[in-house]
C-alpha cells in the first residue's frame, strides 16, 4: 500500500519536475522568451508579407533601433541599480536642441566628434542632477524623474525655443548620410546602412563591459538587488545613484544627436512620450523593475521586439492605432512572466 | 495611530491656499475673487482631484504603490461608454435616461479596469509601477483603436451638460459630487476597519501580515476603488467638455502625483489624508487659474509643476514645514 502511494508520488514529482525544469529555465533566462517572440513575429509576418525580408526593410529597422537602443541601455543601467528614469527623452530633446542651436549659430564648422563629446557631457551633467536629487530627496526615482522631465522640457520650450531647426549643421548632416555599406536590390533601388549604427554597437560593448567587467557594475547590481545590504557591504548608494543616472543622461545626450543626424532636423517637441516604450523594451528584455537584474543582450532583444511591433504591424494589415494596446499587453505580459521568482 | 484633526500638513495647505488667493488678488485684481471665477475653478478641480485620490490610495497601501493608469482609464471609460450607448439609446428621446446609463456603463468600465490593475498587483504579483504602466498604455491603446485616434463629440446633452457646467445654489454639481465622494472616502479611511488595515499595511507590511490582514484582498480592493474614481473623473470630463478623446489631460499623471506629494502623502506608504489632497488640489487649481489670468504659457506651467513637485519632495524630506507658522 505504502509502496504504491509513494510510487505515484514519485512519478508525479518526476513529471512535475520536467515541467518545472523547463519553466525554471525560462524564468532564469528571460531573454529566451523575448528571442522566441521575435522569431515568431518574424516568421508570421514574413509568411504573410514577404516584403518583410527585403534588405531595405531590415536596414530601416536597424536604423530605428539606434536611438531606442541608446535610450534602452541607459534605462537598463538605472533599472539594474533599482531606480527608474523617465526623464531621458527630455534630456535628449534638450541636449539635441541646444547643441544644434549653438553649433549652427556659433560654430557652424564644428566636426561631429566634438559635437558628440559635448552632447555626452551635457547629457551626463543633467543626468547627474537626477542622481543627486534621487539620492538627496530619498524619494522614489520615478516621481523625481517625472518632476525633472517636466522641468527640463518646460524650460526648453519656454526659454530656449519652439521653432524647428531645418538647416542642421553640416557635420551632423554628413554624419547622418555617411554610409557603412550599400546594398543594391534586384530592382535597382539602393538601400544604405548608415555609419551611425556603429555608435549603438560601441554603446552596447561599453555598457556590457561596465556591467560585467567593472567594480561599478558589481556595485550597480548589488545596490539594485538589496540597497540595505549593499550599503553595509560598503558600497556608497549615493555614488552609484549619481553614476547610473549620469550614464543614462550621457547615452540620452548622444541619442539626441543621433536623432537629429538621422532625421536631418531638430524638433524640440520630438521624442516626448516615447519613454514608456523604451521602459517596455527593457522590461521585455528581462530586467526586473525592482532592480538587481537585467542584461545587455536581453535589452537589445527587447528593443528589437519593440521596433518590430512599431514597424511591421502595418505590413500585415494591423492598423498602426493598435500599437499602444499591444505594447501595453506586452509590458503586462512580460512583467507577469518575469515576476515569477526563480526557485532554488 | 490617527493624527489629530489639524496637523502641520493641513495648516500648511490652508496657508498655501490663502497665500495663492492673496497673490492672485495682488496680481489679477478683484476679478479673481468673482463668484464666476470660483465656480469655473471648482468645476475644474474634481477630475484632477479624483485621480489624485486614486494615486493617494495606491500610495497609502504601500508595496511601492502608485496608479499611473488613472487618466487613461478615465478617458477610456468616457469614450467606450459613449460609443456603446450611441447606437443603443436615443439621446433626443430620453436625455436623462441616456445620461444615467452613460454614467452607469462608464462606472462599470472603471470597475473592470480597476479590477484588472488590482488583479495584476495583488494576485499576479506585478510591481504597481509596471502593472499600471502597462495598463496605462493598454487602456490608451484601446481608446485609440475604438476612436481611430480622433476626438468624439458628444453634442449638447442637456442633463450631462448641466451636471458639468451649471451651478446649483452657486455650486457646480460635479464639485458637489466630488466633495461627497471625498467625505465618504475620508470617513472610510478614518473610521472603518478597511481604512485601519490599509494604513497598517502601508506602514509595516510584515507586521500587517502577521496581524492577519488579507493583503492580496486589500490590494485588489484598493486598486478597484482607484479604477472607480478614475471612471467618475472620466464622466466629469465628458460632462464638462462635451467630448471625449484618448489624449485628454496628458500631463495629468504628473499633476496627480504632484497633488499627492504636496498633500504630504508618503510615497512609501502608510500616511495620507483626504482633506489634505483636496486642499492641495484646490491650491494648485487656483495657481493654474492665476497663470491663466497672467497669460503664462503652458510650457512654463509644465516647468513650474515639475519644479513644485521637486520642491515638495524636498520639503517633506527636510521638514521645512517647521519654519512655517503653525498653531502649535
């Protein structure tokens, strides 16, 4: 009698553990889910509308991942440290508009490298202000950065200007047009992969090194995992906070210049309202919103998925109006999936 | 654990209200004090203050609580309710029935939206930020889909318009309704077991669990109430503007949080008073009307709201209130 029951229990435990093992593997490797989703979307869209696989479309998507990707890396670093930043689009808009204005009016001959450097410094400075505020006010970083977002954008639109800049500086224009390589399609149309995608590649590598190969990376994950314990271990919360927000601001500043270079105009109203889809991308990439986790690879997969949602739905006849609803479902779905804590 | 009726925060907010009125009289003259101006201001307070009350409830509950989906749900409930009703009940034949059914369906949508938030936070275990961020996009997205992205005009529906714009005994009806809701919510928070448990849960989640408070149940209820408050705001918006659109009040998320922070609600949970939220909403509304009088641009207004939010976060941290006059 006891043998039979224990047998049943054992076999049930066995079946359960097989299922558990699969779910646990996915919970431990959140980016895998995102990768599967990407593959699924690609296959479905590609079979409904073969135009999807055209090189020009793929190039288009690669181009539009640049700004998003830069933003997302910044959000990832802040999120890993247990914070949340929604002011990065305001920082990017501010930096891009002010720098475009300055360069056009004062130094029209300035080459692109110093422009990028100034943008990075300016962004980092604004970001550091976020970090100082978050660590001094001891308030949730979401609330603080909502405040700074409005201050920065309001300041930009009130005191600096609301007019479009159509004639952007030569060097930025040239940088946006500079081609990494061309592709000639069968019907003779040429599509171009611009050089500025390399900026994202560099940012990805630097962020990966930062998170995985430096003491600061250790500190970021430690503070995000458990701030109290990290502090007792001797990590300075203040330093980490200021660093992560400054880093996010730095990337946002560069992203702003990329935005101008690729669109060939500087519009101070641009970029506003795209914060949520960036956060969605990072969360889809498996970073837990409570901090202490998240990877560069996952974040990039999340960015690709969001770009797919934005770019290809039209190709299969889903109206673009449904984008927001689908993004919302993705956030909730990913949040629900990744809120399952891996059990030992 | 209950604070005295008049605490520092309350005194401060009364003082802030008086200060704004005084400044307004100096800069904008007596027109600011006219009955008409006060009526139009008090008709504008409810929608924001109801959303702020929702944010306050979510914050009191602790657990990193916040409700970012308020204005999205408010817009959705107005839009969906009207679109459902439009072909079903004739406005011209029975305007009053139309309005009641419109309000009823909007409330049901708010209830459903709040329950979705509540279920996500309480039972699925999502962080409130991510849950309400996701539903914010989701609700807005649905509103965009069913309206195709354009505003929907309600036309002139007399009873609804009266509710939004016509004062009875000098008080706009939507403001009276709002005060009634605020009083009810204040009583629930102060004198009922629900309120006691909510504050306890926000002050110390662990202790609350050992005290046997059903936390998931409480969280679910709290976010459901947030949803209902949002849908009432949606009805008031529809009544006041005679139209519904998906992108109404894009900066309301910020302003609702600003009202709540200014009212001294603790973002980490456990403290918050309805009366303070109401007073902080009226102070902000008067400030906003003053900006109107002075012809200050909307962009600067956003900048000012952001600055105020940071300043009030700072004062709650460093307790500058001690420097202000209080009746101690």
